[in-house]
């Protein structure tokens, strides 16, 4: 009986896994996304930054614990809107000493300016899965217009929490001196490349 029980258990496990994997299948065309209001899913949303360090290496770090909202109109993407908030104290690099320095008043000054915020002012679809999102970025107490190039990644039911989730990625380059963060310019580059991985859960 033991081999039979083992085979039955294996078959049950495989069928259960197959169901979960099927539920994890994502649509990959933007026109298939469900319209509606979404909240940022913070555990799988990151903002990565990269700067040229003394001309030697591109040094990277990330921000996490991001919150925000996406209102998505799939019939008329221009009517969609996005607003996200980034806690500055979440900054993380490969050096805890540098993390503390970046939070200090020579850099981000997270005690005085605890959050960065991006609020869209215009969304323009530029391709099947691409859009340009123009908005106002507030960082270090200064607000400037910035442009994100956004690409739809996929959407579907998350098999773990059973919530409908849509994922996007975005890229832009900003000048940190525009926001009053000028320490070590130009030895640490003024240009900062940002890459955003954004997961959004649909409100029920």
C-alpha cells in the first residue's frame, strides 16, 4: 500500500501545484489589464538608483516600503493617474555606513524631508505596452517635473494572496542638483538613473 499512497500523494501535490501555477499565469498585453483602482503592493515594489562613482563604477541602491495608488482607465489611458510616496529612510546600499550618511543632512536629510513623492499630470500611451508618464517629483523639499518611460510587464491573480495584481517597470534620469542634493558633484555624478519595479493590487 505504501507505494500506492506515495503515488497518490505525489499526484495530489502535482495537481495542486498545476492549479496554483495556472492561477499565476499573467496576461502580457496592456489592453487585457482590468481597469479600476489599485494600491501599491509594497513588498514587490522598489525604486533602484544608480550613480557614477568617481568615474570608476556605477553604484546602486534601492528604496522600498513604497505606498501609493494607480487609477487605471484601460479604454482611455490618458484618464489614468498615478501617485506614489517613497520613504527616504528606507534607502539601502551595500554599506550600512553609507546608508546612514545618505539619510543625513548632506544628502537626503530624511529627518527634515522624510518622503519623496511622484504625482502624475499626464499619461500618454506610446506603444502596445508602453507609456510616457509626466508628473511632479517632490524630493528634498523641491518639486520639479519629471518624465517616466513605463512598460507593462504582466497582470493576473497572485496565487499566494489571491489578489489581482498588475506589474509595471519605469525608467528615468534626474539631476540631483535640481533638488538641492549637490554633495560631491561632479565626482559622484549629478545624473541619477532610476529604475522602478511597481506591483499594484486591485481594490476589491
